[in-house]
C-alpha cells in the first residue's frame, strides 16, 4: 500500500494559507472574503499574482487593520502581510515541516 500523499493544488494551498492568515492577522474567516471562491484564487494564479500581493490588495481595498499588531506610536503600523507572515503560516498549517526536504516541496507562488 502506497501512503504517499497527493500534492495539494495551488488553489487549495492558497485557501489553507488564507484561512490561517485572515484569522490570525485580521480576525476574518475565508468565507468573509472573495477568496472563498476558488475561481478568484485561480484567476490570481493565472495572472501571476502572488498570495501576498492578492491578500495585501484585499486588505488595502477594504482598509483592513491587522489585529495582531499594536501601534507603538513611533511608526505607522503596517497593515500588510509579509513573506515572513506567509512562512509562519506555512509552518503553522503543516504545509512545511522541519523534516521537509527542498526536493519534495512543490513551489507555489506566495
């Protein structure tokens, strides 16, 4: 019996990451956004838009404020998602693990 996992589609990976990022950083669910429609994600992928670009455009369009950051009064708070946030989301959702090898991971535009 082969226990090899079927690789997730890029759209499924996006939905997993978006679910985590939206909840963690904006207090939203995937169903609160247009990203719950896989066709929206597929359109982003076809246009070469990264997950980071798509989510930050959504956040800017709706003037979302990150709920996980406090304004320290010194600098303007950043409302956008960073590559570091996405890396943390990939780890938190199990999309990458400490034992993953670079050769077995499929590249996904983020």
